[in-house]
């Protein structure tokens, strides 16, 4: 990977965009830590010690940010996994079973609770943490149904504490580039947006091997996965969704094969199934999941043809915004290649963004921009992601939360309202798919 690079001809074309966007942006989002070396480290606890929690909010946080934070508690429903997590993270934090969550907060008195559990129980830990006087950082999505969203907003208001959502996509170079250009009015009023999400059969299948493919845990892929994308558009437009209509289906995974097994390691079709995957070759996954599955019978290498899978793996979502913009979003989770295509159509021009991830014909991530003014010559350029997980965004979001002196000029830090609205689009989309009717956001929740 390389640092951001631009063609020479881009500078004269969008230079004014950067300046205007900087002027339009408000002051940098406030830091959770002090603006200078803190006298006291922030005390953190982590609930949910799966791969996301252990890696991004554990290994990548505890040692690199040791000057600013201290992990004092780890909590999980699997007593073996939480101990494995402690060893992997390299912390002396006390471990707790999830049934002892209240005890952990009372004993450790953390400043922040980080929630990385299955999506359907985010609400329970978020609400209880705020009731016991803690601020919260939650992985997306914040919730999986509208009742959970309402509970979180009411608990935040009543407790006076804050909930933040880990929308790392806001910190990616391409996201900031889009925000600058749209915010500076380069293509005028945004009339419509086309957003196509492509997941290949490695990435896409990974969701259906896990709990994510079952809506009772994830709310569907339109909530778990697409909430990132919905939030990105909400953030770029600085507008609220008001109505959602969707069509979708489970067309590839689930009961779309005549055969299925319990999981890959216990299957009679390992020699004939193109989706056979040997989890034991991944040391970290083996320790966190395979070696701990006797406790809760959770199989991380579940069968992608499981008949219990019910999340749509393909579909389209039409969103109407309060500023008049329409979003046409599509998701397909079984394609031969990976990437995104995002296009903004305005009354003064069009911005096209194409992201190529893990392409069989490329050895790097490629991000192409094309900005076309009405009746004028089009301009195109390429930018590059930063180093690190999720194109460096995982590091940036932790910098914003924990490292003193950081400046993020485009309000990347997402609060409860952003978390709720992004989830509600996916929640409304699933309702629309089931009923065939459009769904108004105001009918789901009182903001």
C-alpha cells in the first residue's frame, strides 16, 4: 500500500473543493482523552471476545495505546474464550463471564465499555453500561430492530452518558475525499446516488459461515454489513432517511444446495463442496473458536448451505432522504470479484467512485475517482488507502477516540443518532422485503 497519491491535473480541478470543505467543516471533534498527555489513563472493559474484539479493540489497542488507555476487564459468555483472549491481547485485565457484567463494571469502574458481542445483544450491554454510569463504544450496528434503537436513545437521554459507534468507514481516504467534494458543492445539489456493493465468494461466504447469516443474531446483512454504507451516505449528505423500499432474496447461500453439513470439519461433502474451508489452518481462529466450542457449541466454520440461514444475500434498497436525495443501493454477496461503485448525480455534474478490492487482475487496492461537470471536460484521478486494517481506518478511529491532539475535521465520530439511523435503514429494508411495502422511518421510532 502507498500513501495517498494524486495526478497533477487533479490539483487545479478539486483544489477549491478541499479549501471550501475545510471552511465548511466545524471544529475538530473533541477528544475523549485530554489534549495533552493525560495524567490518568482511560479505563476500558471489553465485552465480546471474538475476533473483532480481540484483534481491533484488543491486540491493536492495548499495547499501541498503552500511554492513554488501560484494559481492566474482559467479558464473554464463553469462559474458555475469554481466557484465550486475555492471553492473545497480552493484558492483566480481570476476566468475567457475561452473567457477571454488572459485577465487572462495579469492580473495575471503567470510563468506557467496548461492545463487540453478537449484534442482537448490543442493546443489553449498551443500556446497562449507561445505567451504571459508563460511556460506551459499540461496534456497528448499534441495534438489530427498532425497539432496541428506541431503548438505546432513551437510556442515553436518561443516564446522561454517551454511546459512540465504530463506523471506521468514515475514516477511509476515499470516504473523506467524497465528503470534501460533495460538501464543497462541486456537483451542486445531489439528486440521486447509486451504490453497488460487491462481495466475492470468500468474503461473502464468511458471513454465512457465522451467526451473521441468521437474522435473529444480525438483523440481516442489510443491518450488519450495509449499516456501514448507509451511514457513509447519511454522513456525506448530512441528511436523514425518511422512507425505505427494498427487494431482496436468499438466492445463493442457505438451502439453495441439495446437500449440507453441520460444519466444514464434520461434513460428508468436504471433497465435493467448493466452499470447504479448514479453520484449523488459522491459528488464531482455532484457538478462539475451535478450542472453545465445547462450551457453547458455536461452530465458526458453519455450513454455508445451512437451512437455518435466512438473511438475504442479494437485494436492492431505495432510500428517500429529507433533502430530496434518493439512494439506490444494491448488495450481492456471491460474486467472483470484490469492490464498490458509488456515483453521485447532482444538478451541476456527477462524481463516480470505483473501488477495486482483492481483484484477480490487480495486486493492490485501486480507488478511482472521476468528476464530471455539466458540459465540461471530465477529470479523473486515483487515490490509495493507508496502511493497516480496513485501509488504515481502524487505527484512525482509535486515534480519534484515545490519542491526544488529533484533528478530524469532518465530524467522523458517530454518536447514537448516526448509529440508530444507519441501522434503521437496514431494519426498514428487511421489513419492506417481507411485506412488499415501503417503510417510513417515523413509523418505526421517535427520534
